[in-house]
């Protein structure tokens, strides 16, 4: 989701579920999904599958940041259209937040494309943004889930606007930023400041203990709200792929992981500037497993933190459905029951142990195929993304899959209302729900009636 749940978050979502903590029974009512529990323990309740719409913070900032009445009006329209849930992004990629937090700064501005230019949009209203969505959403019968962009901390904003976010405001947090194995050598991404050649999101290092502590407290603050779910987006390594992260923290933890030292770091793992894996060595496979373990362990801690504050909030993540290459982001979103080493040459025999699906209550799969690739059985078709994900989740977690109807090839200019019912059909019948990214595109291209037709057809088929 570079372009951009009660999970890809994503940008990139739900097959059956288990509890977040071991074999304990889930603290919530599992009857929300007609598939029942992951082990068949929960009673199967015949109910329609949930339908989610994602509300990206930056893309919808202009409409909602300073106008609660528009939030109320659009949530009523969302409910009328047939959605059951909204996923409200409350932490965009600059790392500031749209809810009350004891550790994160409030979001006061965001860079956005308006009238042919990038400009700063400012928040001047004082109402609690997230609380407004909760109150207005619950009023009309929607479930309200909040998403955060996880391992992010700032932006070098496009077209000369400058910088924003905690990494740029607080020099002491430079060591929290990702260190990449660039062609010119190891470099902290905060030292990449050329506006003409480099701009974009600054990621945090997932292996940094202080980063994790900060994010866990932020999640505790978020879980204090009367939410139905919390979703992690961008819970992964940076957009630099295999070049991230090569910090001293990562080296130290990797050496502990393999039980030996790395003589020539980082070249023994990857040569400077490596972006493609090629034929992986044993050490490279160990490095990929270490990265997946780092994300796995954080997700487990995040699930525990959220449920310690409120056991009734469902916890999950958005991920991209392209599992075959998602290892470059340092993530194994599958069930630990699924062994990728039998299918993919980049996976070590223990890579399966770091699948984190069994720590989630629900997940979101980005079935971000092109407008001409709705049906199919493999990756890069919407139906294929969902069916492949179901096989990798092994019944551990319910998931909703769905499209990006604004950025994926063929969707960029609108005019796709006629295929929306088929898109819904392909995704919702291959997963435990449906989700769409993003609300702004539904509004921009007036897809309301198209989604209502698709949901009405699904519900009519369901009743038969």
C-alpha cells in the first residue's frame, strides 16, 4: 500500500480463526462469522459475511479532519450501501495520530494532492477524530475498527513541501530509523535528504527495542477506545526491501538468533545494494527467517497488549496477498501450520515457525489485482489472492480480501462500476468477508450504487 479487521493497513484481507493467546478460548463472541471457530469448537452461526471499507487518513483528510458532520453523513451512506464495518486510519505515514495518545504527537497537518498540486492541509478542529467515527458509526449500526501505519515515523514530502513526523522533529530518535545496505554502504535513512532524488516515508527499525516499546504503548492508548477492532498496517520492514534493516541492533539480534558471529557484515549476508535474492545461501535464508521472527514476535506482543487493555477488541493486520514475494518485507503472515519451504526456495525449514496468523483475531488480504484480473486461481487475480491466502491461513484466522479500486491497474481513472459486483463476488466467496480500499475512490467515482448492487446480490444469494 505504498500508494496507498475486526491487516495491507497493505498498502496487500480475512479464512477461520483461533485465539490470540495459545489454546485459550477467544474472549469475544465468535458468532460474528459464519465459519465458526478455527478448530470447530465455536457453534456455526449462519450470518452474512462482514463487508469493510477502508478510510485512509491522508486521502480523506480534506473531508473529515475539520468537519464532524461529513463523517456522520458519509457513515450513514456507508451503512445504507451495505457495508457492515469501517476501518479508520488514525496514524498515517508521518507517524502522528488522530486519537489521544500518551506517547505519539497529534496530527496537525498532512501533505495532499489538491487541484493539481501538493499542499499542506491543516487540522484546526478540536473534536476527537477517532471518537467521532466511533460515535457516529455505532449510531447507524456500523462496527468501527481503527488502523495504524505501524513501523513508520516521518515523511520527506513531495515537491518541496519539506519534512514532517517525529523522526524529523526529534533528532534523538534518529537511531530508531531504518539503516539500509545501500550500494554506497550502510546509511541511516534519515541521512537521505535530497528532495530531488529521494522522498517518501521514513520507516522505523522493527528490531529496535525502544521502537517496539513506543508502539506497544501507542496500541494500549488506542485500545482504551470503544473500538470493535484494531488493525496493523505496514507492520513490516521498509519499502527498501532486502536492503533493510542492517543496523547494529539487527546484527546483534541476528547473531544471537543463529548462535554465531558474522565475520563480514553486511556483505556476508547481502552485497551492498542487493535488491533481488537470486539463489539464496544458507545465511541468507537465516537472515530472512530472523526478519520474519522479528515481526512475528512484535505481532504477538501487540496482540497481548491490546487484549490486556480490552479483551473484547479484535486484533489483526492488513497484508498484501502476494505471499510469494512478501518475504522481502520481512513478514510471514501465514499460519505456522503452513510450510513455505516446500514451495519456495527462499524459505528455511524454520521459516514456518514465524507465521503469525494464529496471533490474530482477523486479517485483511490486499487482493490488489488489475481491473481485468478478477477471476483466477493464482496470485495477481482477485479471486486467486483470496483462495491462496485461505490455503496459507489453514483455518487459523478469518480474513477478508478485497481490491484497491483507485490505484490498481485499470482503476486509476474510474469508470469501473459495471465490474464491482463481480469483484465482490470473487472476493467474498473466496474468503470470510470483503474489504475495499478506499472510501475516497468510491466517492470520487460514484461507486455507491455499484457496491449496493454487489452486496444486494450477495445477500440475496446468501438467503437462498
